[in-house]
C-alpha cells in the first residue's frame, strides 16, 4: 500500500483533499525546508553576489519546466477527453438500442422485447461490476463485459423484423451495436494510454528543480523569499495535481468520469 501511494496512479486514486495534500503540501514543505537549509548555509552577501547569474540560470530551468508541464497537461487532457467521448459514444449507442425495443410491438415479439431489455440491463450491470473496478485499478478485466456484450449483440442482431418499419430499425441497430463494440474496446484501452512512468519522473524532477533552484540566489527580506517560494511550490503542485487527475479519469473520490450513465441504463424496462 505504501509503495502504491508513491505511484502516479496511487496518488490519483486518493480523495481530492488527500491528493492535494500530497501534491501541493509536500512541495510547499520541501520549498520552505530547502530555503531554511540554504539560509543557514550561506550569508545574504553570498546570495546577493549570485543573484544575476542565478536568475539567468533559474529562468532557463523555468522555461524547461513550462515546456514539460504544458506537454504533460496536454497529454493528460487528451486522455481525459478521449475517455469522456468514448463513454458518451457507448452510452449513446446503447440508449438508441433501448429506444428501438418498443418498435418490436407485435404480440408474437414479446419474448424478443423481454430479451432486448434484459440484455441492455445485463450489459450495463457488467460494465459497472466488472469493467469499472478493473479500469479504476488501471488494469484490463480478464473477461469483463465480453459475455454481456455478446448477449446484447445477439439480442438485437438476431431479432427478426416483420414490418417495414422494423426492417429499417434493424438496419440501424447493426450500426449501433458496432458503435457499442468500438466504444467498449476504446474505453477498456484508455488505461493503457496513460502517460509513461518516465514522463512522470521527468515532471517530478523538473518540479523539484524549480522549487529548489530559486533558493540559490536571493535578496530582500527572508520572509518575502519564503512567501514567493511557497507560491511557486503551490503552482507546481497544482499543475501536478491537475495532470494526475486528468491522466487517470476513472480513479479517485470523486473520479472525473463516473459509471452513473450505466446505472441509468440498468433501469431500462
């Protein structure tokens, strides 16, 4: 458990308040602690003599951090946006299938309607109970909703249309089932698209450099320098927190993406 909390996924899985303490509180404490160490080792005169050279070098470090942070946030946003759009596509296709059920309204099609509705509820329940825990853990489910999807597909693809209207609906149902299949595969693969551990290591390294390097030069009051150090650390930690939450949209309390739409589909009757 302790090791897991040190990983990007482990921090993202924490409640937002605790994740903020880790990603923002720790950098602030690190900045203040490093500042206290530097002020105890060097005199104000030494800081002042290094002000010009230090500020130039610090500007270079900040530029590197800005590039790394921007790339991380863009990558994290892409993961979140892809996951959100994929879920909307899947839920939308299943909802359209649910709307077609009443089109099979002949007396002899009672069993067909019952199976369609049951297949939709079963698929939604399988996503919530099997797929979602695996997605939150950052792993692929061994079986997951595969069998439930096969049942859903068979319920609509095997339905025999009797009237011309049903024939037209059946043609659209083929496309909606295909959309569910494509979106389901994309949803399950989102966890494999997360940023590499090397990227997070780079972000962490550059963040520590930005927090620490500011203390190698100084001037003015120590109190003002501590205040600026705390603000910089807060900004760095906030960027890290947002990046983590976006890169792991299915985890945490509350997660950016929840299974609530599938709970709604479980009420189809």
